[in-house]
């Protein structure tokens, strides 16, 4: 990003991101996370859906990262009391020339 | 003009030439058929071609113009669209085995509006199964192949739309975008793709993937094409109560070529994590071009992106799984491996977290706009962090270990679906393997005119969008 040296940097806040999925070195030989089997049971019980293939198990294993990321968010934000706020936010934030 | 010469016209050039009487609709349709005959075997972009109907419609358009009748803004222009826009009594496969024979009872509002504008609907295009992968793989109709190099992904899910426009089969095509499905094929095939503001374009008669994040928009050659196309399809529709009541501006009138004084934010670090060098260099060159055109550029680091990135991974996953629950119970084997795996994961996400993601969407949009767009008109990012991957290295059906690489493709596009912001991908260079690189620009809600003005100004000074992969 050398050319950006000329560009003024404005820090609004510091962000620490969870390691992107693409950076992780995963192999079929690695141990399957503990969450996979109980999650498969829960899906079967609640939804009546069975794991369709090995890739489906990998999709569940992926949630370790997501769960960790969600844990980091806890306490960051307060829950909004008005869940239909999105359309209002679109209006509130809209382009001034729109 | 020869068929190959006609195929070099952009959508607006073709429509304007027809309006001036310089070209017939029949010649435009025949040029499309000529290009398809010459190159479709190496692209595999079409699911259904209504050849005779297209020629008949072209004849009717030529006759109407000859009789001096008022013609629409897209009159005489042949188009093909992603096979998920319902037309009454015409099969809409949605790229799937499950819907191979599905005949919808209604016609999509956007198709009705394109019909009214005089566009000639010539058939349907290949796509990711149920619009649910970012690479363009399709196990049922065959992968759509990148016209620049068949070994590489087209991007998805609007794979056929990106490839058919790049290959000069058509000048414009409808795509849909829930996590990047317009912008990714636009970036990977080297065309222009616009995802409008959430609610800007009605979704009546469009296959649903995610109630909250689905968007309808065009893939076309130029920003000017996108401006005219959006002007035709945008606006409220009684059939879609979520469609915005905002007035539809004259987007083409906004294309002044002047972006002096415009302020652009580059959002770090999320959009640059793991960025590959050719992509980073092309992005820098694009930013320098925007500065030369008079834009002011600054780097910002909004703290809200952490939550946006996490929540954007939840919403469409759950909603997609919900829509497909019955088929996942009864016909899971009829899905491609990667899709049933992806849908399956959606059932594991607790409803409380899904609702948390939805309830924080508005507050996070406000926060992001405050952090990243106060004092700025636009945000700029690379459309993808990596170069265009090969079809083999993102093929989960062949090797489940490709899962991470597949899912990473939409990292830079997905957050804007969660935020609902209008976003465009425009060609901004080529990598060392000769594949296109995309520049992504995002504006405030309903800021499409501003977005298109910048994209158009950029395209007036560059020729990336004019390169033809199959001359």
C-alpha cells in the first residue's frame, strides 16, 4: 500500500478482527472440533435434517471461528429495543443529494 | 456493421443506435446469435435460448419503430437474464435440479419493466445453484467458464450474467446480489456490476435466497449502461411491500464526468487482510486515478466493521436454510455437495443470534456511516482480496478442503449487503495471469447517482471495461 503514504490517515476507532477463515490452515486430518457432533444431533432433533455429506461437517467445524468472534462482540453493543430500525436507518443515513 | 462490430456496442450505444434508426433490432439479435454460435461452447453461460421468439420480438420492434411509435429506453436491445427471474409459463430452473421443471405463475416486476422499456428477453443464463455460491460452479448445468480463461472462476452467483456480458453475447443482464453475487462475477469477468440500495429495486417474482439481503441489479459493460438499466427497474412495487418509495432520479443525468472535490474513504484493515499483491497494486493505481480526477482520498479505520463482518455471516445463512428446509429434509441429495453443506450449517445458528444480527443492523449502519462516511461521499475497496481463483481450487464438490477458499471470496462484498449500501464493481486492471481485477465503490443509502458518476468518470479515463476476452 505504498502509494497510500500520500493519503491522510484518519483513525476513527481501532478494530481487531478475528483471523479470517481463509488464513487458517485446515486439514481433514486435523481433529474435528467438539461442537460438531452435538450440533449435528441438535439439528436432527430440532429441524429433522441430517448431515448431507463430509463438507457439511466441515461447515459446522467452521463455526468455531464464528462463535469466537461472537464472544468478542458480547458487551460491545446494547441490544436495540426496536428491531425494525433498519429501514429507518436507511432513511436517516441516506445520501444528502438522493 | 458486422455482427462482431455490433457486439462491441454497449447497452446504451445499442439502444441509442436503434432509436436513431442506425441499426435494426433484428441485426442486434442476430449479432447475439452469431457471438453465441462462435463462443458459447467455451463459456457455457446460457441455460435457455429463445431464438425464434427473440427474432419475432426484434421484427415487432423494427416494425413499431418504422411506424413511428414511441419506443422505450431499451428498445431493440437483446438481453439474457439469470435464470431466477420468473416469467409466467416459462421454466425457471434457478440453476438447480430441484427446480429443473419449475414453471412460475407470475412474471417478475423487473422483467415487466424491462419489457415495457423495449428490451428483448432472449432467454436465461447459467448461475450458481439457487444463487448460493460465490464462484459460479454449477453441478447440474455445468460450470460457467470465465471468458478470459476457462480454467478460472467466473464468480457467482450471477456467473452467466458476468460471462455473457464479458463475452459480448449481450450488453446487459440481470443478476442478483445477496453477498456479492453481482459484484463478484463483475470483478472476475471484467464488467460493471451494480448492487443497489437494499429496497431500491422490487423483488416480486424473483427467487428468494435471503429476505433481508437479496438485491436485484444489472451486470453490463459501462456505468452509463448501469445508470439507464437501474432507472428502468428501480422504484416501488405493490407486490413487494419492502420496496422503497423513494423517487427514482435520472441516473444518466448525474454522469457529468466531474468528480472534483469528491471525498473517498479507504476502509482499513478488513478489506485488505491477506490481499494479493497484483490486486493491491491495481487498487492503488485506481485510487491514484481517482485522485488525478480531483477526488480527495483518506484512510479510515471504523471500529464497527468488526461486528458488521461477524453479523453479515449470519443473516443470509439462516434465511437460506429456512427457505430450503423442506428440500433439505426430503431431497438433500439433489443439491450439489457444497450447497447442501452450506445450507446445513444454517440450521446450527441459534435464532437468538440471528435476531441479534438483524436488530443491530440499523444501529451498525448508522455507526458505519458515522465512522466511515462522515465527511466522505464514497468508500473504496478492492472487490476481491485475491486474484481470480481457478475453478479447481474452489471446487468443494471435488474436495471439501476447498471450503475456506470458496467462502473467503465474498469477504469484501458481504458486509455491504448487511449494511444495505449501494455498491458497484468496475474493472480496474488485470493480474499477472491475465484475469480482471475489480474496484468496489460504496455510497450512502440511495446514493446510486453519486456512485455511478464516479464509476463513469473513472471509465472515461480508463479502458479496462473495453477489453474483449474473445475478440
